[in-house]
């Protein structure tokens, strides 16, 4: 049987492509997103058997199920590299059970202390292997530049994943002033010769739109290829190579809960995911489609509640919606790119419907799905949003009740799960270590309202020093080394650019000229 091929959500690509090409391309021709033609099926025994293997082998098993066009031994080796001692827990993503029916999947044990490591320790290795294979097949004769828009966590994880990778450079854009001190320093101190970071004046959607506009500029692409021998690609969650590792951890988590005796094989497990771009919760949908007994999928929003409103009404509308800065900045997103893949699946893969809705979103800043599609959304998803004040109250309450510190994103998910849950146990996706957002964790623990100034002596502390203070006050002993050392590292990147297409292209050109020099 031929390898699984990838089609695009808008029906505009000339032909389906194999996994290696989908990873290299990132975005499909015509602006759509790649999805696999076949979604593999796992039996309950298949799922249960995963728990007998270390995490890297679980991941390799899922990749083989998707029938990627790389040799099995290559997949095994890449997974061993991706999920090894670069994580601070040999279980890779351990599960902490707060009680018999509330389980927290800790996705932040990688080198940058955020869930993005789960995919971005993996994707760069598969990107390089895919490029190597395509070169050997005579289908590729150039190098790549990865261009990434980040709301805070993806940027550092991508920089770390692609650092000093052969044949690849990477540039990351973040909203200037829109990330935490820790997130800024993680990116601005990044080591590596092939890396570049820019602040962009505006919010994350401005960064993401700017990146998409650059990707869509065919003349610029031709110039990069001719003058620098470089093609642009993406490590954002529009790349299928980002999404498949996320499917792995939900399949793995179910298997682990069964193995630990916390869930009966075949029992339904609801999952609650804090999400802005929809990729992390989309992975739960694909895990469910593969045969994992997941029940309702809870989409947790912060005050940027565009996804909650869509799931509850069937209308996606950002035409007059204000962008809100919240304590959970990685979810401060209004244009949720991966929703496109989800709607493609729920419409029975109707590419013309997707193309129409995406055109409406671009032109009118809104779209409405048909009643049949909306009914399928409601069968699978429930959603709630959590305001800024409630987010911080939740951090304090969970610490008081369970002696467990949540970051603000996970707190949003915890409260949404409490609001939405039924009889099933719930798995909560914990997306970042609390120390990435120490300022708002401090506010939560001391009853300071969101946005209110910290006491002068506390405000004067760096992010690292503030984390040390919180650790002393709470008894927390788990601040990751990568966060604790940031104050001692030199700031390498402080450039801020405008968000226009031409401004970003000029910055990219300057970076490539420096690499060529």
C-alpha cells in the first residue's frame, strides 16, 4: 500500500503530497492546511499496549500508524533524540492526579518549560530528515528559513528546536510588550548561529497576519531563492509536523491512566485544553477519531473568547472584537488557524465550504457555518471562557486545596473544566510551568487584581528573582534550570520592527545577508 498522502483543506493544491513534503511546505499551495488522507485506527488493545513502552517508542508507534514516508528505523532514532534527557522527567509528560476524577497532563517538562516543546523537539528533526530524503531523491536543491509568529511560547521552543540545525535558519516574531519578562528573555538570549528574533509593534494577530502575508508573497519567495538559495517554511501549528506530536500525547495519556489503574480500558475520558490557535485541542479530536475513548472535548478560552462564542453559536466573528491582553498571553489570539482543519473534518472534508468560509473571514472578518456542521461541533465540543480575575482566583484556590501551582493558562483550563464537566473524569492539559508567568502567579497568591501594579519592591525584581521569591513563599522547589539562569545570559536580540509585509521582508533579508556574509 502506498504511503499516506496529505490533501489540503481548501482544495487548491494540485495534488496530494507525502508526509515529508507536507512538513517541508508547512502551508499548502493555495493557502490551505495539509491533512492526512487516511486517519489510522487503533484498537483498545493497541492503546493499552502503548503504556508498556517508553514515551519515544509510543510516539514512533503513532507515526508508523500514520504511515509516514520515512524508514521505521529513522523514525525510531529521531524519536529517541526528541524525547530523551532534554526533558527533566523520564516520563516526558507525567500526569498528576489532583483527585480521582481530575488529572493534569504536564506538558512542560521540556527545555523551554512549555507544551510547545512536545512538538518542537520533534518537528525540527523530522524537518531535517524530510529535507535530506527529498534532496537524495533529487526533489530539493535549496536550504530553508523557518519564519515563526509567536504569542510567547512557540518562539522559544522553535528557536531551541532548530538551533544550529544543518541547512535551516530561523527567525521569530513576537508582539513587542505582549510577552512576559521570562518569555522575552528566553527568546532574546537564545544561543545559536542560525537564529534571529524580532519584536513586532502590535499584537500576536498582527505577527501571524504579517507572517502569512510574507508566505503569500510569490515575488519575495522567488527573490529569496535566487539571491540566497533559501525557501521559507513554517514551524507554527499550521504545519502538520507540529500537530502529529500533539496527537501522540493524548493517546499516550489515556494509555497511562489505564495502566495506572485510574481509568478502566474503554471508559470515556473528557479532555479540557486551554487554546487560542486550536491546534492543541484539534489533536484531541484526531486521537478520538483514531479510536481513543475520549468523550467531550472542552475548549477553554480566556477573555479573547472567539472560540467559545463560535462553539456556542456557529458564528466566528472578529469584525468588531477587541483584542484583550490577559494573564494567559499564549491564548491571546483571535484568528485560530487550526479551526480550519477541524471544520474540514466536520463537514465531511468539504474543501469548497472551507475555502468560502476562509474567504469570508479574510474579507468580512466573520463567517457562519451551516446548521449541519454546527450540530457536529456541538456533538464533540463544549466551551467556556474564564475572565482574568477568575483565572487568578483559580490559581490561589488550587494551590490552597491541592498544594499545586498552576500557570495562568492551565488555570483557565481547570476552571473551564469545572464549569463544563459531567460524569466523566477529566484530563486537563497543563501547557506551561508556573514560573514562566511569575508576575501573575504572584498576583494570584497575594490577591492582587489582574493588571494592578505589583508592590514596588516586587515590581523591581526580574522575572527570575520574582520566581525565587514565589518559590520561597510556597515551598516550590521545581523552577527549571532553563528559567532560573536567564538573568545571567546576555541579551542578543532587541530589534523591533513594524508589522507590515515589507517591514518583515526587509528584516528577513537583513538576517539572511548577515548569514551569507
